C-alpha cells in the first residue's frame, strides 16, 4: 500500500512505548508504507531510526529546564512549541502524510494545530494514565477537537480508565502490548556478563527508566534489608533516567552509598543486550508505585522464563494472571517485597513451574505477529 505514516514523539529515548511503536512502524514498512519519524535530536532512539532507515526529521526539545528563570523557560517552551507546529505542518504538507501516529499525550495540542489545515487523520496509541483533573480535561478537549480516528488502549486497565475518565466512544479499542521478537531473537552469542562482586550470586534486577513512579527506591530498600540476612545476593538497577529526574537517580545512589552493602547493589546504564540481561538475572522486579498502564518488562521477563515480582498497581496484576504467572506485592511496601524476594529465591521448584506456564501465556496473549496485524488493520481502516 503506497501511503505515508508520520510518527511523532516527544521522547528520544528507546523506552517500552517506543519499542512497541517501532515494532508497528517496521510492519508498516514491510507492507509498503513510507515511514517518517519526528522527535527531538539526541538519545538512543535515533540509533533505531537509522538502523531501520526511516526518514527522520528532528523536532525542538520541549523539555525545558525549570530553573530560577521560570518566565524565561516558559517563553522558550512556547517558542519551541510554535517551531514544532511549523515543522510538523510543513512535513505533513511536503510529504502528503496520510496518517499521524503518536503515543505522546503532551503533543496532542501541537499535533492538533499542525494537522487541522489538512485534516490529517490521527491514530493515538494511548499508554499513559494521569490521575489529575487538569490532564483529564486536556484529553477530553483535544480528543473531541482533533481529527482522532482511533484511540488504541494498550491494556484493559488503560481502556477502562479512558472510557471512565475521558471519552466513551467506539473509536477506543484495546490491543495489548507484546514482546518485540527482534529483541528476543537478537544474537546473544557474544560474551556478556553483569558486574558482580560475589561468585554464583542470586541476582535480582529492576529494569527500565529511573523515575519516581517506577519505584526503584522500594526495590533498593528491600535489597538493603535482604543483604542483612543473605550473603549470596546481588541487585541491579538497570536503565537511564530522563530529563528532569536526575535528582531521583542521585538520591538512589546516595541511599546505596551510605549503606554497608554498596558493593552488592549495582547501577547499570541502558544496555541494548535486552535478551542477555533477562537471561543473566534470577528474578526481575517491577516495583511501580503508580497505576502502570501495562508492564512490558513483566511480559519480557516471562518470555525469557525469568521469575517476576510485580506491584499491585494498574495492569500489572492482570499481566501475571493475578498470581498465576508471577508474584505480587503491595506497591511501596519494601517489607512485603522483601518477603516475596526471599520466597522466589527459596522456592525454585514452584518458580520453575510458574515460569513455564508464564512463557506459554505470553506466546498466546502477547504475540507480536498477531498484535501488529491488529494495529495495522485498525490504522489502515482509518484511511
């Protein structure tokens, strides 16, 4: 099909949402679509774009530092927003874009202003939840005003939030996220190992962007308590922070540094060897303290047959079958998490049975081939 899809993102980081979005874009390219992607320069997302040979057009960065000169920062934001609107409008016109595809809620106003002249259809892949009246009103306004033809919720929890809080419409459909098999089938023949100070240690890891809402602090607090009673354990916080969250990462480093177990808790920057990471650890923890709209790390862990512990927030309990495919703890409760971490380590027989069932469930419910076709059909039908 000779059509052009324009993907717009506010992030230049290859996170969970971008991983799914680019899986969709690859499928569109395979089916003859022209692909144009727009996001701020820098970050590791650009590497993926060049590998896939997508047309890339940079956008101004809308993440303006909030320092003492707040009024100056505000005007800089408005300047960059207007510049973004101009660049996107010109891109839509020049490349005669048929569809705009995005997962960035903060860009709704910019996309609306950029696309209204040509009335370009918009497909919004909704992956964020905001328990905030201002954001709810913002979504309602632009969902009604924009030429949005389809809203794809990435989980049942996300769908329920949308129809309860924002918009009741047949435009909203649920298509679960999935394991990106190009990552799963990556060449893992090269030698790989995580930093370690203990031979044959039992390794726990939390994987993903370092943000307050992701709950890495709860994980570290549980780890420090477990270090008091276990000598053969190590812990890994794997991932990068994003603009504006450097303070949180620094606080986590300080928490570890002032303890007597700093040699056993490791901070590892983002690694491309996703498959190697999961296969190198004995347990993955997803300690989110917000209502997680999905939980990609959880299904990736299950795919690689690594036991997973998740908090009881958002879609996470459903991801692990309410305890059938993974262990659940109370969000923000490091003592409860500690109990579950010990349980995982001591009951290997039960965990082995659990992860086999989990892998089968992921292959059926979170299958990339099936889900990308579902999204492809939803977007194609918009034309």
